[in-house]
């Protein structure tokens, strides 16, 4: 009698139902076709079961009736229920090849019957007696291994199998696997316990493939083992797929570990779970090293590595990304293992499943401290160069003024001395003195003209007026100042009323007005806390002109009433000419430039520009 456990309880049911369900949906149902030879239908059904269980395509020969030629041989290919990411060679089975049936089953009748039940579900099975001699093997097993029952049972030594001898099936096992497999089988046969083992089997094609064998005892009513039955699953595809996955995982991990960036990962809720090797080396500790009781890991970690001045901004941006799923990008300072803070650019993005749900957050930090410092040094060098240029320009202007004014002043001095001589004589020559005085007057007028010409550089004047789109001009100014805004962490809020008409201006000069005022505001807010440095530029139509307001959140103007005067400055190295020139340009365009402070803090500059002819108020 066969015990219930002998029918692979708990193992066969799930796979069998899956195999039957898959076969019901397989097309075409070739094994049910009446044109198929009755003797081959079972081979086709077994091929489909083996393909489902092993993941290996099965090619089987079968006979099909032809109206003209009788039975003709064809090939049928049974595909697995799922694809594989490794190359899989099909297992070819020809039922008409040599295979054998045992002449006598002996006491293994129950074992053979159990093997046939398993064979109907899994497509292959076998049975052998209590001494290890095969009494049944699926035709597929015999033909695919090119070994008949006689070949399996061929004695290879004088001793019986249970006494340490070998049988012919040893030739079909990989030499490296045979000793372990045979020793385990002998142990199970002696103790009557189930055999579960994996080893490589030699196919007729000359290749070894991994099989997972499950063998169980069949017992008589008195409990005596009368035989053994079992099946071998072809798990070579699963083994190679698993190896490929492990290799892929190893390659990916090695890529992450060796990538020249600081890589880290978080759970969907924001709990850090992975730091790359470079990240660990940068910080000097692993992800769990800064855990604190009752404190979320992310918060304790950020508190340990983020610069205090940047921590609130980092927390705010991370919280926004975790709540909304939006990408995270921020430049901030991060503590290195030696305690120094380095500028890094951090980017974080959500990895989602097919349903769009976040399964993980993946982040990367790039150490840009050297780049930031190089940019700062470059900016300082540019500032020094600009100051040197201003000094050189001022020196050149001074030399030009001195050169131009020197000649009329020298003439005035010469003529004045001559006049003194004509008047100092015993008889003053009044006529000649009058002529000399006329020359002095002309020289003085010449000097005044020179000074007036120089003053004209700072008076109301403008170049050619052209119709200009104010929005485009402001956009160019924003692009010109993109780097100062980014370096100073200053935000610019542009609010131009919709449908603004074009303005009639000298675009180059008005652009200089915008640049000068905005740059002054950036410098004025340099000492303000990060996050509070904000600029707002507004534009709207007012009384037939375009009114412009530029306001900042800095400390305000020290003296608003004199801020626009020439040579008035609160800067250490300032010349006091920038805002004076801006005022001259704006006034040359017909509008005043005003400066005042706003509450609670900040400065505001207001001016107007003319609307181009044909524009609407």
C-alpha cells in the first residue's frame, strides 16, 4: 500500500493545478486531436507538463494521420509558461527511440503506480526496488539520457549498491556530484527516509544539467519498504537564472560602490537604508551609526552631517519631496569625516513600481566644494579687476580733465601776468590791459566749456530710442545675473502685468539701470540669513507710462535722500557714481528715479519709462 505522503502531499497539488490550468489555455490542444496517434498523445501531454515545471522547452516527435500517406512523423514544441532571461536549449524527445520496460516489477508495483501518477502531473518519474535496481523510468528519461533500464542497472562493481557498489546510472551523473548523491541515497534507503537532493545529470547531447530529485519509499502493510518512486525536476534554468540574477546584483552593487559619487537610498517613508562605500568613507560612519533612541533615523542623520545654517532648508525640502513625491535638488554644506564642511549638490528621485507607487528613494551627492571655492576665487578676482578698472578709468578721466583744462588755465595765468605789467608802469597802458582782459575772459569760457562737456557725461542724455518688449529685456537681465543670484542664494520674483505695451527706450542704458539696481540689492542682502534674501520686480501701466518697482528685503538705505547723488556711497570701495548714472539715464527718458526704505525691512527703487508710440495705455 502507498502511504499518503508517498503522493508528494503538499508538493504536487499546487504545481499540478498550475500545470492543468496552463494546459487548458495552451493552444492548440494537440494531444486531444483525434488525428494524433493514440500512442503519442501521452508523450505530448508529458512534454507540456515538463515544460511547465522545468521552464525548458520540450520538443517531441509524434505521428499524425495524413489522408494520403497514413501516419507521418511531426515535431511538437511545448513552451514554458514563462520566459527566461538566460538562453535555454530545448529538450528533444523522440518516443520511437530505444527505451525499455522491466520484464518484472517484483514488489515495486505500488512504487511504479505511484511513479505513473507523478508522471502524469510532472511529465517524468521512475521507480526502483529496495536494492536500488530500476523497474520503471519514463521513456523521456531513457531517451533524453540515452540509457535504458538495463543501462541504469548495469553492475559496475561486485558489491551491491547498498553495500557501497555502483550501478550503471552512475555514468549519467556528474563525477563531482556522484559521491555525495549516492551516499545520501544509501543513507535514505537504509533508514527509509525521503531523499531530496540536487545534482547534475548527463544528457544525450553531452551536457550536464542540474536536476532536483525527490524520492519516496513505498511500503507494504507491515511497514516494510517494497520499493522507491520519485521524479527529477530539471532546475538548470532556475539555477542559471538565479546565477545571472546574482551576477547582475553583484555588478550593480559594485557599480554603486565604485561610482565616483556619494550614493544613498531611503525607504518610501524616508528611512535611510543604504550608503555606498564612497558615502561611508566621506562621512566616516555607516547608515546606522547615528541612530538615536526615539528619533527617526533621517533626522538624527541630518542633524549629524548637515551644516546648522543649512539644516532647516534641507529638512523643509526633504519633507516636501517625501509628501509629494517630487524630485529633490539642493546645494548645501555637509560634514566630512574630518569635521570640515564641504559644499555638496544633493539630488533625490523616487523609484516607482508599475502601479506608480514609490518603492524606494535613490539619492546622489556630488562634492562640489572645490568648484564652489574656485568660483568664489574667480568672482573675487573679477571684483578686484573691476575695481582696478574703475581706478584706471578714474585716473584716465582725471588726466584727461587736467590736460584739457591746463591749456586755458595756463593762458589765463600768462595773460593775467601781462595785464599786471601793463598796469604797473608809471603810465598804465589801459588799452593794452583791456585787450589782455578780453583774452582772459575767452580762456575762462573755454575752460567752462570743457567742464560742461565732462559734466554732460553725467547729465540727462540717452541714445537712440527704439520700441522694446519690457518682458524680454527683464528676462535678459535675469539671465545676466543668474550666477550672482545663485551664488548669493537670492530669489527674484518678477511680476509684470499681462499685456504690457512696448516701451520707447535706449535698451542698453535701461538694461544697465536694472543690472545696477539689482546687483546693489544682492550685495546689500549678503549679510541677511539664507532663505530671506528676496527681490521683487513689478511692472504696470500708470498714467500713460510704465511704472517699475524693485524692492529687496535687505537692511535698507542708510540715507535714502542722498542715495542717488553723485559720489555718495556707503561701500568701502564704492565711487558713488552707479546710482547717480542710473538717475541720469532715467531722467533722460523723461521719468524720475526715487529711492526709499520699506517696512519691515528693505529698500525700494521706483522709476517710469515712456510707452512706445502706438502702444496702449
